[in-house]
């Protein structure tokens, strides 16, 4: 684990580097194309919720994106894509980018984040099965992979079916 990751929100000069991170991290361009489609969707893209982790020498290593989705008619966020360059994987850059994005969302007054992902990975950030809140995806998936994080469980958390941005194609 490297503890010296610097995190920061994306800026206009990072677009190509973010695409490169996603192309390196995944076997197809699907996630890189998804980021670009989400960036082009003013209903999904939220300023300040696209985060990078960089090494002390400025190499961009990890990436995490939060975009607007809905649970029923209530606004929420969806986490993903998250990506790490292969030469930086398992060193904490992905976790650093995710933690920074979640912190920014909380500071912006958001309360609910959803993620479809590894049941062993995302609980470290506080995610639990979304079904515990009565939230379900619009497709079939094993319960443990669809997770939710409520920053303030004392605030109302909506229940119902997740409506993803159009770019997700679901």
C-alpha cells in the first residue's frame, strides 16, 4: 500500500488521461466510452465528482466517478466506472480516488450512493446490500453485488427501482 496518494477532482486537461486509465484497466473500451458518454450528459454529470489519485511524481494512477441516478423519483448517485492503471493496482490508488469522490459527494449534500460491484471490495467504504433499503436494480443480479451507502441514515433513504443515466443502457 502506498499512503502518499494525492487526490483531486478532474480538470479539463485530464480527459485523455482518464480515458487512458480506463483503457488500461479494462479489457474493452466500454468503460472509457461510458465515462465520455456520462461526461456529455448534463443530467448525469455533476461537477466535482470525477476524481483522480496520483503518485508523488504526478502520474495519474486511479480514477473514480460518481454520476446522478435516481431511486424512483429521488436523486441518488451511482459509483463507477472506477479504474486503476495495472502497474498501480493493489497499492491503494483506487481506494484513495473512491474515498475522495465519496467525501466530495457528502460535502455537496448528497446522501445516497449506489454501486454494482465486488461484494468483498466495496463494504470497506461502508456499502451494504441495497436491498436493505428496499432498493433494487432494473435487472437481475445477485443481492450481494448491488450495494448502497447512505451517508446519513437518519435522513430518509428512498426505496424502489434504480434509474440509471441513459449512457448505462439499462
